[in-house]
C-alpha cells in the first residue's frame, strides 16, 4: 500500500528544529537501516510539507495532491492531538486511512536544544505511525452485527419515578411498557395525602401522571412482577409474571424504577406496645382523614413529638434517607394548623432540608410554631408511659441535659429501604448495589446510567428521594433511554481514522456517526472457553450453544477486557487493536 | 420526527448545561450551547476532586466537554453572553453578545509566537488559576490587566488570528426552546461581614481553598502553609453556612457545602494527619447517595464536627498567638478559639434565570434553579431536556422510523 507523510511545519515552529528536507532524509535512512532495500518495510513514497495543516483549505489541498499521486494512506505529523490534531484528523479522515503523529509538543518543542536527537526521535515517531497505518489497513472492516430492535423499553415500577419515566418516553415517541407489581399505579404517591414543599395532593398528582401515561399510549401491565432480566444479544429478555401467567418478552432497554418502602419501627421505641407510638405513614393517614372531614381534629394528638432517624443512620441502616426530615416538617405544619391548641416538637439529629424549597419548608415550620430539639445519638431516646405513651426522654445535644418531653403521640420517622426483589432484579441485570441494597450508577456525573448499555435507574431504587426528585430522575432516565433507542438504529460508522479516545466519550454520543465498532471475535480461533463472557463488565459477550463467542455491538463499550483475557487471540478491538499497538512497539524497537 | 425545525438554546456550559445539550442533541435536536467563559466545564472545572467518589473532576468534565464540542448537532459558542430572550412571530429570538477577543480561537494554531514577543508577559499558555488549559483547541490566555495594547503580538502571529480592533458583537438567533443553566457564584463582597471574607488572606472561601490545597499545587511531604506569611498551618476551621440559611443574606441552604467541607477536610487529614481540623456546622446534611458513609469516614480520620456557629472571625496578632480568632457563644459564655486558616463555606448564590427569559418559557436547571451537587444538577438537566423533547415531538408527531421497529427493514 502506498503511504504518504503530510508534514506540518506549524509556521516554522516545528521546522526550526526539524527542517523538512533533513527530516525526510532521516526518515529514509531510518527505514533503510531497519529493513534494508528489500524487506517488507513500511515504505513511504510521498513526503509533503505544508505550513498550517490545521487549516481546512490547506489540509484538503495537501490531501488531494497526495491522493492524486496514488497514496492510499496518510500519516499526518504536526502538533499534539489535544492541540489541533483531532480537528485536523476530521479533515483528513473523509476519504482515506489516516494516522496522526505528534512531533511538535512531543519532539520539536521539547528538544529545541538537541536538533540531531530531535531528528532521530521524529523519524522514530513517524516510523511507528507508518507501521500502525500498515497494520490498520490490514484489519478487515466489518459492519457491527446489530440485531433487529423491538423498539420497546421496559419500565419496572409504577411509582412516581416510573410513571414520570414512562410518560416522558411516550411523549418522546418511544414505546414504553410499564410493569407494576400492584393492581393500581401510583406507588407511594397514593399513600401520601399532601406532598412537600408545595402541599399538593399526592393521589391527585398520581392521577395526573397516570392519565398522562395512559393517554400517551404506554402499555401498562398491572399486577405484574418482573422476576428476572437477562442480557441477550441485542437487548434484554425479561420474565414477566402477570395475569397471563409467566411470559418472556424482549426489550431494547430497561429502566429500573422499583422504588423503596419505609421501614416499620417494629421493636423500636415500644412501637406496637404503647398506644400513641406511630409510624409516619399512620400519622399521614389520620391527617388525611381529618383534612377530608372523615374524622374530628380532636382525634389528632395534642402534644406530638416527631422522632427522627429511627432505624436510620445506625449500624443496620447506615444512611440518611433524605425524605424523613421534610416529611416530618410537612406533617408537623399540618398538625399545627389542624390543632392550633396543641404543641409539636421535632426531635432530630440534624435537620436535613438542603436547597431552596426544603429550607423554605424548614422556615415555614419554625414560623408556624413547630419546635426543633436536637438530641445526642449516643443516648437512645426512650418512650415513657404504660399502655399510652406519656413522654419522650432524650439527651439534648446542645446543653447535654436529659430532658423529658410530655407527649401523647411519638411519631417514628423511619427511612426508606429497597425491596428484596429489587436487589434480586439488580443482580440479574448485572447492576452493582451498595451495602444498603440501592442500585448504583456512575456517581456523580452519570447518576442514572449504570455501566451497562440500555440500562437506567431512577427513583428510590437508586437512593431515597423526594417525590420531586423522583419525577426529575424519571424524566432524566427517559432522556437517556430515548437517546439510546435513537442511537441503536444508527450505530455503524467508519472508525478507522479516529484516534483512541476514552470509551465514556462514545457513550455520551450514542448515535454519533463516528461511533467505533464493537469488539469482535474470530470464530476460527475461538476455543469457546467463555473467559470473555465472564470478564465483560457490560454483558456484551455471549456464548451461543452451537457457535463461537458473539459480541453484542450495542452493549460493547470497547473496554478491551475480552481481548485481554482471550487465550487464543480470537477477541480483538478493531481500530487501535493489540496488533496495531504491537506494530508500533515493534517498529520503535526495530532500529 | 425528533428533529424539529428550530434549535434549542442552552445557556451555561457547566455540568448541567453540557448534560442538557448532550441529551437534547442525542435525541436529535440541534443545540446552541452558550458559555460566557472561554471554555466549557463551569465551576466543576475548579474542583480538584468530587465527592462521594474522591475522583478528580477533570476526566468526567473533559469527556463531557469533548463530546459537546465534537457532537455534530451541538454548536458551541464560548465567550458569548446571553442577553435576553423574546417571543418573536415564529418562535423565540435569543439575543447574544460575543465578547471582543484578542485572539480568534478558530484561526490560532497555538504556536506560541505571540507569547514570545509580548513585552509585558500578558499572554500565557493558560489561566493561572486552573491546573490545565481547558480551552480546546488551546488558545493563549490574555491577562487583560497586564496588556497595554502595544500591538506587537498582531504582526507576530503567522495565522492572522490576532486583531486588537475587534469589537463586541451582538447578534440574534432564532430558537425553539431555551434551557437556562447559569449555575452559582460566590457573592462579592462576602455575604456575612462578621466572618471577614475577602479581608484577610487567611480567611478563604471554599472555592479559593480548593485551589490552595489542590493536588496539583501540593508538594509531596510539604505542609500546608498560610497564604499570609507562609507559616505552617496547625489549626484549620471551617465555618459552615457562612452567609447562607441567614435571613440577612441568602436564606437558602447551598446543599453542597457540608459534603464539600468533609471532602476537603478528609483529604487534608490524609495528607497531613497532625493537622487539627474543626468544622463548625449548624446542621450536618448528608442526604445524598453515599454521603453519610463519606461523612463517617471523615470523622474516623479525625476531623472534628462541632455543632456551633461562630459569631465573629477576626485576625489577631498578640501575646495569645497569631491567627484568626473565632468567637463563640456557648450557653451564654463567650469562648475564643484560634485558627491559622478559616474557610468560609456555604453562601453560594444561584445565578437566577432572567425574568423575561423565564416568562418566554426558558427552563431553568442545575444550581441556578435549585441548589444541587453534580449528581442532582445532571438529573435536573436530563429532566429539562426530556420535557423539551417530549413537548416538541408529542405522540402523534413521532415518525414510524423513530417509534421502534416500524422503520427498520
């Protein structure tokens, strides 16, 4: 194959150290000494110097003239890729094989004082580039295998996050299937009378979201549990247990929005033993009844104490559940307005109301007469009384004194905890979970996208979240899923001319025309040992029963793990393959 | 068709703005990403590390910035200010102002000749307060305070990229939608005057302290020194909610500062275990993913978390010692503690969405709409992008090609 070198003098800043004619001679001498006159050398027929290759006109003119001379591949030498190189590669990449060599930052500029050594080094760099070019041309180009997409996204969980996600997907024109384990949609929303910080009704919001989802044509599967989701080539296979019995269905993408449930304060603070020790949801229900006129306000407690961080931020549940403080403040405000004759105290460790809206809720609570006391977690508070609760004893964190607050109700504010089923589902999807059982994505910049392609998480299955955050996360996951669905329709592209960039970059642009092809397995060399499937972090390697290993192009993130463990050298990455790297290194050592 | 006629304007290219732009563009919308700075990345670029992973901020931000610049449907407009949005007869019109730049980034080849000829060394390889050059492709950074417009750089430039006579340009573009992601700023003067922010070199804001202790500035084995006189630091105090959760100044909670203090304190403790670090807080807020565990680690490393808000911070230099004196009132008694460096944390002001833009239908997201850390900003951005994409296409407008298998052979 005929190759040409395009040498950029960079307005003289490169050629001051590396004059073009001397470099051409050095390169020729280097090639001659390494390969002799005969051997299979990475020959270079054309050496073309120009002064500003990064200008489109100049690079196109240079490219045209070397192509006219019959060259099929081009090695461009100039500044570093992070300076103008990447831009220039795009001009050069259109019609031919191209490779970039940095001889400005990496050679001419740092070796100004030793021009002879700089010349030798530049010749080495150019030879390595030519070798890589030769090898790269030998890599056969194949379009990535792409299975027929189903065009459907499975959203697991019909709570606020799942509803927001399915609704947003529908509005973006993506077919969504919403699986909810209960008969009714809405999740926790149906149990929350009023929502902070705007004091709108939970069931009404749920109705609105459900109306949206149904109007937009989302297929809703009530009373359906998802017992497992397996990655299969081209997508995911989910096992759904619904009214038609067990059913297997294929999806292109999966959104996990399975939510979480509040822990019941069983066995704590004499809950269940004393009347008046309540869970937050029990109080929420009676507040709702009073507000709707089903019950007298007098039935509500007169001296209520909210106890925060019950069964949270301890050894069993070592996390702050984010929603309990605002929920308590909200219910404290409601209680104050329904029973102005009573008193409400919130006994807390730290009131966690970050941001603008929640902090405003905090101020509103204190303004409406809610008292806040901080307690010392070293001494466990105690509910006092026989049969009925009469008070709460705790150690005040500010003055260190033991205090007894009279109370006819102690409301235990407990954290949200993921369902055991969620953990199983996350496991079958290959999602990482933290020690508490919440699903993990890539914090902090990709909080709803775990590393697997086509899997997204949102809502309280990710981490306890307020309803507003659940809605936001649901929509954010929908945006990613919609982009992914759009991307898998057009994932092929010519990658030969693009330099190696971090794989996360390609993930950020799922449908970009310059997406690199996936890893591939040479069926003849494959011994079916299965090591690549075991090591692939993205679930992209599959071992069919009757054939060699297969790679799912949609899920492959080009991490190279398969190529690294493959004992027979069957797995490889097109583009910057092991073979290309080896060619570079061999060339560098050949002199 | 997801490709609607008009582009979306995204104002601000911090993590939120970049994420919104990418989500919109990946869905098929054309995007104009407007940033007043010369580079993408926003405030995150000034962070040395991010919690809760303790990874450096550079890689994820760089990847996002790279993807924005390379995306075929995103037009990046750096050095451009958003001046307003108004309703036009056929959609919204955004008014933008491109600042006059000495060096045209499109022409510059970064050969360094202008830096060589500048007699006052006003042209540098990068801005001094950033560890690397975030502009891509790189362009020499102009220290406007030093430049005396002698004009020597112009003729020296082989690419003809320098033009001192360039004027600020104002132009309009038609946009279909607008996302506003203005982020936050540290107000000047500092919001709570009793803490002496910006009055003494040893009283620092959290972002300034981040630069001081950043990994790239640290010499291994070297102790942290006071910016004022270079003496080694023994005591360090963080004052949380300085100016925030305070009706006189900013009534909101800035949401990121508790974890920010824990991050800075714990990594200083790792580097220099003998340092005494106290964090004076009002409420320690760790509701986000992995945050409680992160805070516990900081406690284990020996960072002292003290529930107290000092009333006054003032420099002293007397028989009792030198440093910044913090005055507390504890159960009606006044106590004073001395610290070598005081970090004022909190008090991050949201850059609000201009009113007329909000009225014209701009979607605010990120810190400017609700104080948020990186994760929550990114989520808000994705949500805003989904709302815009959903509203534009609608169920009926979507093409069969987009709606899954129908369009595929």
